[in-house]
């Protein structure tokens, strides 16, 4: 879907979910949200990536490291107070 959006001229995407950080836990093979961010980052034409909503329970060191390494991921996090 994101590749199609890029072909249509969209430059920014927002990954939206109740708990985006838990993405992929039900997939076989299991995929992490950090891996999804890397895949989206590699889509030509996409310049900015945002995501919401994060949950502190699933916000891992790996995810933080991935966000710091990927230049297209915006430098802010939406973490709700629970």
C-alpha cells in the first residue's frame, strides 16, 4: 500500500494503530514493528514516517535504536499516559 501511495505522489505516511509497537506478534514468521519501519523507510518517494500510538510496554530498545537510525522517521513519539 505504501509503495502505491508513493507512486501517487504522497511523501509522508502515518502508521496508525491502537498499539503499533505490538505489530507482527501474530504473524508467522514473527515480524517486529522495527522491521516494518525499515521496510517503509526503503520505499522510494516516501520522505517522512510517523506512527501513533506507542505503548510503553512494547517500546523496546531495538525500536528506539531503529528510530534513531532511520532518517525518514520523525523525531517524536506519541506515548499515552495509561
